[in-house]
């Protein structure tokens, strides 16, 4: 996926989960942060950021903050909508991973949840929940960077779906360079780590999807690891 109408700026501060202030062309600008996670190690005062200008001139914030430069690592995409977009792009270009897929549905209803993708074809029904990873420590990714009860719920639903005959995956889209694996962040949310272990025990498989990250672009690259 590629962003349009991008501008480079400097982060001043993140006011809350949704709003940050940046220095853009010598002026202070209020912008929308497209990630509700903590991103404490990313959105530091003075760091380089990339903004995408909205096509809607009536918006209160005219810019979305989508990419951040992390010293020692490189560009990190923090757009929480990007993982599903790049996953579908990758999926449509790599059909052999899941065999002969005839249909791709998004936002598939499963119990009391919605799963990101449902793939069908060749008498198979495959459910995939996609998570974006932006937290890195020593070239290892960790998820989540903030507690996610929704994430725990999704894992429990996938574990139950395996017993009903579905093939189930949780896919971690790694939105930063040079990181190949993701571990559960048990320090921040131990319940997620436990739920992931139980889901894997039940038969849910884990996909690790490294990305090529540019200031204005994100794409999944190999090698793809499956556990």
C-alpha cells in the first residue's frame, strides 16, 4: 500500500491516544494519530514523522500521522488500518500459501466477534485474525503494546472455531524493518500471552509477516514464518 499527499514533519508531543502536535513547515499543527496503542518509544519529541493529508477539508485535523522514524531501527508504520490492507494485498498475490482460494471475505462474523478474514475454497474454510506489531526491543517484536481485551476475545473465538472444523490463524503484520518474529508482551498484558498459548495448543497457527517499510509505503515481504 502506498500513501498519497505525504509531508514530513517533526513530532512535538502526543497529547492523547488520538491527537499529536507536530512542527510542519515552521508551524505547530494538530494531527490525528492512526494508532491507539501507547507508542511511547516511538512518538518522542523531535523525531521525524510522516503525515498524510486528508482529502476532506472539513476535518478538524487535516493530517494523519502514519509513519515514525525510530533511531537505530528505521521507519515504523503506525497506521492501525494498514495491516489488513497489506495483508489482503499479500494474500491476493500469494494464493499458494492457503491453496486454491475462491473467495475472500473480510469482517466475518464468528460467535460474538468479527474475524478479519475468512477464506474459502477446495472444501476448506480458513479464518485469519490480523494484528499489527509496532513495538520492538532488540530486533524482536512484541504484541500488544497496550492491554487488548479484544485481542484475547479473538484468540478464544479462534480456538473454539478449530474444534468446529475451521483452519485458524493469527497473523502478525510486523510494521517495522529487520524484525522477523513477534512474542506476546506478557509484561504489559499477561492474559494475551496465556490466551495465545491456549489457542496454539487448540490448533490455531501463527503467521509472522515481515514488512518493507518506507516513509510513504508498506508491503509484506518474505520470509514468512508459520508456527
